C-alpha cells in the first residue's frame, strides 16, 4: 500500500457538512496484477496468456459526531474507471452506502456465498450462461445495513431506476418511461451463535428482490422477482456451504422460460495459513412456461458447473489453480467444456 498524500476529507463529505464537520483523513491507493494461463477443451483456446491490473483509491475521514465516511474508487483493467461508493458509518444507527452499481450491494452480494479457495465454481475460464440473481446491485443504489443484534443484521437497498449505473454528480440516469422502474432488495443475515463456540461459525442468509417493470419497451408482462438463501458453516479449518436462488423474469409470452432456479454447494479446507483447496458445484435450471416451440429435454434446460481449486500465498503473491468442467453451457445440449486456469497474483 502506497500512501499518496493527506487531504481534508471535508471535500469528500461536502454533502454532509450540515450534519457535522469532518476531520482530516487519508487518501491511499492499492494495486495488484493477475497473470493467467488457460487451457480449454472442445474449444479454440487462442492465446492462453492473460493479464489483469487493478487500482483502488480510498479516502477516509471522521465527522465531529464520531461518524465515519469512506470513499472507494475502483479502476479495473487498463486503469479503466469501474465504480465508486461511499460508506457512512453511523455508529449505533448502522451503516449507509451510496453505490454506483459495482455489484456489491443488495442480492448481488449474495449470488454465490459458497466457500472457495479462489473463485466461484462458474468464475474460472468458462462462459457458462448460469442465471445469477443480482437485484439492485448493478444499478445506482442506496443501501442501509442495520447494527447487528443477537447475531442478526438486515440489509435494505433501493435503486430509483433499474439498469442505470455510474450516474455523475448533478445528473440523472434513466427515466420513468424506460422499461424498468424502481428496484428493492432485502437480505437478512443470522449468526445464531448465542455466545456458544460450537455455533460461532454458522451463518444463515436469505434475501429477495423486486423490480417494477413498465410495459413501455419491455418484453416482460409482469414485475420481476428474485430470491436467494443459503447456509455456511466453519468447523476449524473446514468450511462448507449450500445455497439456492431463483429468478422470475415476468415474461409470459410464447416460447419463453420464465423461471430460473439455481443450486450451489461448496467445501473448502485450509491446510494451513497459506494453502487451501476447495470443491464447488453450481447448477442452473430453466423452468416455468414452455411451449412446443422450445426443446424441453433435460439437456437444454440444465447447466452444470463443477470446479476444483487450490490456492497458495507467499507474502504479497498468490498462486491459484482451477480445474473447471461445465455441461450444457448456455443451455445448449452437448456444449460441454473443460478449463484449466493457472494464475499468479501480486498485490502492492
């Protein structure tokens, strides 16, 4: 981490000046690079060498009333701006987050919470077509997180207009005449340890999302709904998890599957502080309304992805290896592929 300079964070928190003045804070920058090699079966690999570079700028400050304000700006590959978000820590009142749609809020943060040594089962080298839940996470949104009481916290997020992201200061994005209106997400997290060590690693979560759909410009006839739920458990060096999610598209026209259902499973083992291995499986299933215009065989309605991964850390460097296999990718019968991905990551 390289500290660039100190600034007065009142510049970052000008909109909060009416609440309290801000003390001087820090702006810092962190970076990293990922270098990968990939091999694909049943497909043309092309040049197997890849590289990703990332920069993250962070600003932090504290108001006179004890509240904290944190700004995060993410620049992804080739220093391309990704998104920014502001966290306002309000002590015993909880936390507020204003987000430009970086897929971290609402249901997007819970699309797949299974334990893994590196990435989700579907996140290594294969384009799978799995239908993940996302809710308001990819749109400009505001999220409120309650304080944790008896191991339980609640997350509430709203996007005034779905489908808009990275809206600039003093501007608007989208309009009420577009096909999508407001979106709402709610997620509950429960750690029912009740002060006992045996349940300290148990976590339950469940969430739902709703999008108001306008008839103008939309293929959907009804509003869309999403839901997700799961359980994870840490027992010493072993972590296991199971989850399920679903998405109702709102489309009731002929030749459309209007439901998608997902199930996911993961288990990870930390051999020591530096070495871990994992196995993950994620299935996505088309369901709902079907007509004779669509093939209804099982191989056109089910995508199955499995991944075995290993990760090893050496200081600021990480070496990761994933072997991933996918069947009927993008719901296409016989579209079966395997990917081997080797990655070396360096953090600065």
